[in-house]
C-alpha cells in the first residue's frame, strides 16, 4: 500500500485483515521508505495491533493511495515501479474537472445528466453564473482535489450564504465579491449548478472492477449533518425511505441502479486510459431527476464501508498477480 505518509487508518487495517484472509501479505510504505539502489522497502506490517517496520523486497502489486500519477514531482516513483501492476493507473494529476466534464459530455446521454458548469477566473464569472443557475458549487478545477469546496446560496435580500462542510457564513454583495477575489487569485476553479432542495439527496458512490471485470459498488452514502451539526454518512436507502413514499423510493432505486449500470461503460468508451475505479456524486430530486456533479475515475477522498472496499481491492489484486 503506497501512501503519502505512513497512513495507518481504518482502511489500512481493513485491507491488512482482508489480505490475511486471502493468504496475502500487505504492508504500507511511503516514497521515503524506498531504497532505490538496493531495490528494497521499509514496509510497515500490522502485527499484534501495531505497525512494525521490516525491510522487504519490492511487492508483486501496489495498492496506490498516494494518487500522484501524472504529477511530475512524483514521476520517479512511478517509473521505478513501472513493471509492477497498480490497482489504479488513472493519471489524476493530468486532468482538470472541466476537461473531464467536456470528455463525458461527448456522450449525449451522459451529457443530459451533467449539471451546467464552467471554469471561472473572476468574481463576476461566479455571480453571473449564480444569477443564471441559482445555488451553485465551486470546486478546485484540479481533478486530483476532493470535491468538497463551497456551496453558494443566494437569497431574496441579495445576500449570499457560503457553506462548506464545516460552517456557513452570510455575505452582502460587496463582501461576497471581495471573498471571491481572494479565493480565485491563486487557483483555477469550476462552478456548477446545484439543483436540489431539502426534498432531494446527494449520493456519493465509489465503484470498482472486481476480478471478473464487472463494475460493483463498494461504497455508497448520503453526506448530511446530525443534530450536533456534524457531518455523518448515512445509507441512501435509509434516507430515501425516511423522506419518501414506498413507490417513490422504488422509483429512485431503479434510477440509481440504471445509473450504475450505464455510467462506467460510457466513461470507459470516452477515455483512452485504463480505469478500474470510479467516483460518482449525483443528486436525486423530488421529481426523480438525476443530476451528476462529479464523475472521476479515481477513489474518493473520504472512504465509507472500508471493509467492503478492502475486499474489493484485494479481489482485484489477485487478478493483477495472476
């Protein structure tokens, strides 16, 4: 497991346990743990509840959690392991979100599901977009960055609520322009319409290919806030059943399954790179309409159902080793 730092989190532990069940050995290592001259690695093995370092040979397959393929500063790492299969070879640092949306939009059916979007460089680009499309999302244009930026909500008083995962703040128009000027000066951003109300849900889905080459859902959740205003991940089916009638839930479930059957294949047809992971973030509104705000052939920044994902990764690793 190649990581940016020695990441000893719940996914790493779940992956180690899944590897043991599959009679495989998994260790974690970062770029600083590689001895290029001797072709050895200081790997960290989970033993008796602790991560213990051992010197080991290069692995047979690499579970890439570093996610730096396409980054020129990390080219040496991927060149060194060019003969070793990776669980994901998508060059996330090569693309921007606008480029990906343009790519997916080449398919007419997929284009009809994508929310309106545009790259923005100036405050007036943002305010004009909000005037035309209402509540909007602003995210880093770099596709390697997580999709958890800013939500802009205009109100009838001409003010703007700026919401993040942590907090909300209200701005008048002048203060909002100043906020945007500071935000946009150093990075490239994409703005997207967010066509949802309290009667809709935002579903985060992570899909992977299994050893048979079939796309399966390994993580699926609705991100919401609890009574303490803290973010929690909830099961989509539970959320839908709480909000809607049985007939409406069945309709939602059918639309969701249709999306999962359709999108991965269309994405594969619209890219020349080999992919085996896919992050999809989409909205289901009260009219059963689907609006996609993210399709990224990469793993998400936050993991849910770590045990399921670990099993899927190890299942795929067996295919790469064989």
